[in-house]
C-alpha cells in the first residue's frame, strides 16, 4: 500500500518537494532556491531550465530524506507561481528566452495599447480580469513580438506556451518524447485568455493579443490523471494527478471548499481568496478566477484580493528605519504599548492594490504626536495588515453577499500572534491557523490524492485538516468600527501624492 502523496511547490524564489502521509502530515521536505534575473528596471525573469533542474533535485532529495521508494508514492501534485510565462521548443525542450515572471512590468505600454478606448476592463466580462502587466497573456504577446523568429515558429506549431505548472508537467512526463502539454483551470484563469464560462480559450482575447491557438496547452481540471512521471527522476512511473495555482492551492489546502469560506496568506504582500461556489461573481475591486475543478464536477470560483505590502512593511521597519533587528522582533516591540497611540500607518509604498487600485497613493504615517514612539509605529504597521484584509473582505461581501464565519490563515506572518489577534478583532470573526502551514503544497497533494483515491472525498480531507491555534475576537463592534473609520481617514490622506 502506498504511503505518501508528493507535492511539488514551485514558487517565485524557490522550489519545494514535500511528501504528505495519509493524515496530511509532512514526512519529508526538500527546498532549493533559483536565481532572480533583473535585466532592466521593472523586468523580472527566471531561467526555466534552472527551475526544472531545481524541481528534479528537490524530488530526489525529499524521497531520500524519507527513505521512500517509488512504490511508496501514490501520486504527484503540482502547485506553482501562477502568471509566470514560458515558451519553449517542442522538439528540443529549449526555452526561446527566460521565463517572464508575474512581477515583471515590461508590458505596461502594450497593456495600455490593448486597452485602447475600451479601457482595461474590455475582456473582464468573460475572463474575470482587467488588462494588466500581472497576467500571462500580455507577457506571451510580448515574447511573440520581441524575440526574433518566435512568432513564425509559434504559428508553425513548433513552440509551446505554458505557465510554470505546464512547464513542470511537460518535463516531468517526458519532455520532447512524451511530455503532456496541459494546464489546469486555475492557472488558465490567470492568463486573461480563458473564458470563465466555457473553461476554454477565449478567441476574442487570443485575437486581441495576436496569440496563435497552436501555442496553447489543453485546459483540464485541477484533479485528474494527466500522465506518468517519465523524467529520469526518483518518481518515474508515479501518476501526476493534481495541478493548482499557488493561491488557489492554499485555499484547497485549507479545505475552503464551500461558498463563503476564505483564506488569507500573509507574506511580503497578502492574498485573500473567498470561495463563491459555482457562481461567477465580478467586482471592479477584486479579481475573479477559478478556485478549483475536481474531475468532472462543476468548477468553483473565487474572488481574490491582492494586498501589495504587509510583511514588507515589517521589513521596512527593520531595514530602512532600523527600529528592529529582525522581523520577528516587531511583535515584542508592538506589545510594549497597549494601543497604537493614535498612529495609523498606510504602507502604500508603490500604490494601493485591492480593493482600491490607486497607483497615485504613497505611504503615510499619520496621527503623530509628541507621545508617539517607535512601538506605536510598529503596532500601527501590524494593524495596517489587518485593516487592508478587512477592506478586501468588505469588497467581496459587497458583490457576493457573503458573510464570513471565520478566516483561515497561513504564511510567515501568522507566527505573529499579536497580529492574528488584531486580525480577529478587526474582522469580528475567529482567525484560525492550521497545524500544517505548508498549505499551498498540501492543496496540490489533496488534489492529486483525490484523483487516485488516496483520499476518498472532500469530507475525508476536512478530517485531515486540523487547527493549531484559534483567535477569537475580544473587542466590541463599536471599537472596531471607530478604528476602521480612522484607518480609512488615514488612507484618504495617502491618495493623490503622485500626479
């Protein structure tokens, strides 16, 4: 009997391979970083060949750590940085250029051109996303127009496009010999090229961006058998059976399967996702994409709000102001005062993301008096994370009519218990941290395990998910609304700084 499901978590800065047992617990974890390439200001690239090499290394490393054999592994799941774009030669497996990373902004002029007189929402009704440098479609169009010879080769069927999940899957299942060229609905829904209704490529988007359909992978569900590993790795012969984009994978790993369930991942920035069930809900403030699709079941959809600066504000306190020596020290400093002393911090270092989308905003610390000191600023920085999360949830509730019952959380900042308590107080609902915090990898493992019967159904997955810590709201609603109103006043003062 097999003992594990393997998850490949291919992220922006590193790749992990994790073996999960039947209880959903981690039995081995191997991690490798890869290079961040910055050829010009605003450009961010990865060497896709290095990414694949690191993937092979962590697979072999995790199996060695667990002293596991191929026969011990039931399936492989893939989670990945989502919008990062790769184009490669089908015959040789060689990328035509470096991968363009989701953070890259080189397509800004192209995006404005594509928007034209129609504006950035011209495709939003069908694809759920505004025209933006963030998504894969414009990145792919840039490669076609700027890498010599690529367009002709693409139109001739010689080349393949994929986000990182597709690149890893193709290589893992045999590359030029037998590689499977596919993606799942969660990743396809972040390209700006997929119709949310049909779950197929959206012809008007392809036409607008000049993208040949011959380049594109087949769109499949998030949990099904795609093929078997054939890459000369320690997992050869194991079925690849789950693919989920990283943020949706974390939602799945948190077992937020039902409408109204939500998770927030706290890192450098934060990603908050709210499951809207089988209903496609559109919002000018949030992004609409697919949460997951299990086999032949109907898809579930999601509203997503990305917050630019949360953990980065703590890094700024450390690196730029020197208020703390290590990021973890911020909690002790903030606890040394009973409240924020009337200080509010808006970390709009490069504008505000969801739900305001104001690139004219800049960071502000307001309410300073002679009484204020470093601890008040530290506390205000933590509170800013909670209030930004509240704004995103309010925006989701405004369009979807969802009343949140609890918020499941993951990411590095969840170690800060003061922040988690404040988050519960700011929302007025419990905040729950799971025992297994590698929720992105766990979501990919859950999707793969379901497909091969390692776990029987979602009810069993819920049994495998366990809470490690729960924070209940401690402050009353009057305090919450008063402080929220003051935060919003601070935000208003951060706007219109850039003309």
